[in-house]
């Protein structure tokens, strides 16, 4: 495989893929690195699907020894049970379109409990708290007091790094020109990078063809064309 020169930092994520640091996520990475020196007990990392929120949350979780839960945990258990004897918690809201009204008070209780223990609450979500339709004023004020840091859609350097990692995982050798061709034309998302590599692997096996630029071009052009009318 041709090697591309990438000016990227990366960090091992305790068994996960390397987390590559670029301008689109460096602010969020900086806040994770700053822990436990956060000015308020909570931090929100938000961004589009497959932008790396959960991955970065896992980096923090492993560093802080925090459990990871979703809103369903608050629906089943009272906050002291959810938190246990810990001071840190990762609350994954990435798949939640809204906080159900019946869970607003438990979430407020959970935040207050963490604050009393001088702990930390990390939330991952698709949108910042300012866009959440929260009805409970006390919860709304606490959410808005949190630092909310975005992860932007990946830039060329990060898409290239993700593609290289996916290609390496599948033992696919692809030329520098082919990778740059794909990055310039694919949708700006991690999901697209992974999907394109998966399609390249699948079609190369199905058609018994070399996974090179010609096949990659066909895959991308078929995606642009969309379904037949």
C-alpha cells in the first residue's frame, strides 16, 4: 500500500482503533485531556453520527473508570443506583432525539449527585444542549452551564486516516491516487469512508477483480447515480 504523509496525532483507545486528532476534533480532544480540571461538573461532546463522539467518550471512560449508560438506565433505576459509589459517569445521548419529560427530573438528580461528589458527567449527543427541548428549568440551566464542544464532519486528512485504517484492517492495498480520488468525492463522514471500503472489498471478491482505482471509481459513480427511476 502506498504510504500517504499525514500530519496527524493519534492516541490508542484501550483496544479501540486509534483516535486521530485533526482540526475538526482537536477542541473536543483538548477538553478530554483537560479532565479532571473542568470548570463545571459536566461536559457535552456533540456532533453528527459516526463523527467519533462515542470513541472519544470511550477514551475518557477508560481514563476515568466511569461507567457508560444511556437514558434507558435512568428509566429503569433511580440515580443513586445508576451511579453506584462512583463519581464519574458517561451518559450516551447520541441516539436520543430528545430527553423524555419523565426522565428530566432523574437526570437533574443524577447531575446534582455527581456535583455533590465533586465528580464529572460526560454527555455525548448529536446536538448541543441549547437545542434540547428541556422543560424543567433547573435541568435546563445546568445543561446550558456545561461546556458544549462540537466535533465537526471529518476533513480530508481525517477521512484519509480512516480509509487507511479500514483498508489495513481488511488487508487491502490501494494506491495513493485511488485513496485521494475517493476522499475527494465521497460524502464527508466516517460512515461513508467505512462503507466505501467495505463495498470495495465486497465487490472485489464478488467480481474477482483487483481492488484498485477502476473498481473504486465504479463504486463511487454508482452511489452518485443513486437508484434507477
